[in-house]
């Protein structure tokens, strides 16, 4: 029998009876066994999980990194707002506490620009379209935060200024944003208030 014919027959380990591979290194030969089922199962499940992960977090609604942190911070801020509401009636002092809550201000900015109700009358820049400038020194219906909150919650002038139909926590956030906006980005001009006005805002 030639050497070629011998190489066509599998080599069998004399101790275990298992088939050996042709490959050898430094006198060491390898078994030709199949991978264990548990190992294959882990491999295939890992591949499936990776595909699902990429689909969910990179092409779906999943949140990663900074975006996920912002969502979590907003949830914490919402819990804080709800806790304050449960402590009692809304007051000027409580509303002013939200001026240092950046997540509440960010939520208010989102509501102002996203709801459509505010921008349509006051403009995206807050200088007014058919309603007064929100960034000058004057407010038509009162210049403290409780006045602004009440205006948003109940509306004014028989619906000319419609009520903001939203949860109380969102009305608080919108109030905080409007005051923050007025304080940090003051702007004259735009649509002025008709008739008499109250004293300038002083925060």
C-alpha cells in the first residue's frame, strides 16, 4: 500500500479511538471532534443578540450614552416636580425653585416650540406675531411666576389667550422656561402690549 493510499484513511488515536486530523505540530496531533452543542448554542445566541442590539439601539427606539442619560435625568426631574406638587399648593417660591432646574427649562423649551400653540401667536423668537413680546420687561397679566402659571393654566381674555392643556408638571416647566428666557435673552421691540401695563419684571 502506497503512502498516498494510507493518507486517505483516517488516523485513529490508539488510546481513545477518536479520529485524528492530518495536521500535526511538534509531534502533537489534533482530534477531529465537533464543537460541543452548548458552545455552538452560545455562539449562535450571541450572534442573534448582537443583531438585535444593533437593530434596537442604532436603528430603533433604544437610547445610548448621552441620549439615555438625558432621558433618565428628565425622569428624575419629573419625579421631583411631582413630589413638589404633592407637598401642597403651587406657590411663587416653589415655581422659582424650578429656575435652577435645567431639565425643567429644557422641557419647557420643547413644549413652547413643539406644541404649536405658543409659537403661532408669540413667534419662534418670542417677539410676538399676534400676541405680545415675551422677552421684554412687561407682562400683560402679571409679572410674577404665579401670574404666568395661572395665565397658562386657565387662559385669559375669554380664550384670546387659550389655556395650555397639559399636565401641571408641564405647565410648571413652560413657566420656568418663559421666565428663564426672559431673564437670559432680553429683547425689545416686537409686538407691544396694548393699553396699560404693570411694573417691569424684576427677578
